[in-house]
C-alpha cells in the first residue's frame, strides 16, 4: 500500500456517517484489548511481588493503551483489505467514518504515551517489552507477515502472547521462566484458535488476498495442523503445575479443559470443515452451516479454555493458595 493511499480517507458510501467517539473506541479493538488486559493482569499478580495499587493500575493502563494503539495502527494499514471482508467492512476506516490519517495519528500518539508512561512509572524492561509488542503487531505482523505468508498468525501470535510477560516485568523488573510459560501457552493457543475460525471464514480472506492456511495448504491440511498444535498446546498448559505457578484448581481446569480441547480438535480433524460450500450463513462468527460447526465449536471453546486457565491462576494467586507440591505426592524425585 502506498503511503499516499494509506493516508487518504476511503471513499465514503451513501451509508457512511460522521465519526463519533464510539468509532475511535472501536479503532482500539476493545475485545482484543480486554483479553490483553486480562492476561497482563494475570502476569502482574502471579509475579508475587507487592506493587502499589496505583502503580499496578498504571501498568495495566499502559498495557491496555498499548494494545489499543496496536489496534489503531492495524486498522489504519489494513483499511483496504478490511473493506473487502464481511467481518471487518463496517470498521470505522473502511466505512469512511474515520480518516486513515486520524487512525494513524491516534495509534502513534497512544504508542508513545503507553511506552513512556510504563518506563517512567514502572521500569524500562516492561516498557521495552511493550514497545516491542506494539512494533511486532503493527509492523512485523500487519505490514509484513499478514499479507505474505500462511504462517502469519503463528509468528504474529507472539504479539498477543507477550502481555503476561509485560505484566510480570512491570511488577518485578524481571522476566523469569514462569512468565515465558504463560507467554508460551498463549502462543501455542493462537494457531488452533485462529485456524479454526479461518476454516469457515476463508471466503473473506480469499477476497482480501490474505494467505490464510486453508487457502494456501487446503482445509484438510489445516485441520491436520490444528490437531498437531492442539496435541502440543494441551500438555504445555499443565507445565505451570510443575514450576510452582499453578495449584490444584489450575491442574483440574487445565487437565479437564485440555481433554475437551483435544476431543474438539479430533472431531474437527475428522470433519469436512472448510470445504467448498461449508462457510458461514451470514456475517455472524458463530452462525455457520452444519458442516462447519466443528470448526466453530473449537474456536468458541478455545476462548473459554484460555480464559479459564488464566482466571484460575489469577484467583489462586489472589487468594494466596499454595502451588502443588509434587515432591510430597511422589511425582517428582
């Protein structure tokens, strides 16, 4: 996309309306922001280091604002392909309610604000990780990977996986193994989550020219790769119980939820989801034809499973519950 084209507002349709404050909130991708804030908060609390409530609030604010900045930069650059996809064509920039230059300016200002505030109020390791996350999502993923390779969400998933590490670093000034385990869980969760979605939304990506896995490797290969990633992801979810991070409640949630995740991944593998004619019924993410329900079910459960994992860790640490003592159980020498 040429810079002059990106900065020029799209042609307004007859239905386009003037920008409202809600449109600028939408630029920040509040749904994505909520997950980023949640996992960042979990990392901050699991660090186990007392943090002044005001500083903790500032850290979470910076993570939220940084996520919003990434979203605004993404919507600015992707306005051309967003306009071609049913799921995204109503966004403020492709719909003509917000000019591309305004979305770009908002993203840049919020990026600088969040990183500088994090560095001055907390520490510069957390600020550096936040800056890297914004850059990785806005430049490496959005500008480069998304339009170039079917591995876009695999590599680009690092941006969405880093918030727990940022939260941990904000609390302690360090990024130990447990912080990176949380990062790894989100990183390995991303491919089965997004590829399940892409199996029944691939017609959108085809129109936009985005090389998602079902279009490049085919639906059958994508279903197989989802199963492989699921087989790697679910055991990884158990590792916090081996490192003193997760307790009995976490073990129960990770184990039982992991079994359900694997069952849904297996059913998807055996299905015909993603084949021609098995797409969505309308614009809704969850309204699909019968043949795509296995993809829809894994996509929906993946959100619930990740939420439960991090919520359980958060509750265990807030309540001061002791982690599992695997030595006492005779499970470790």
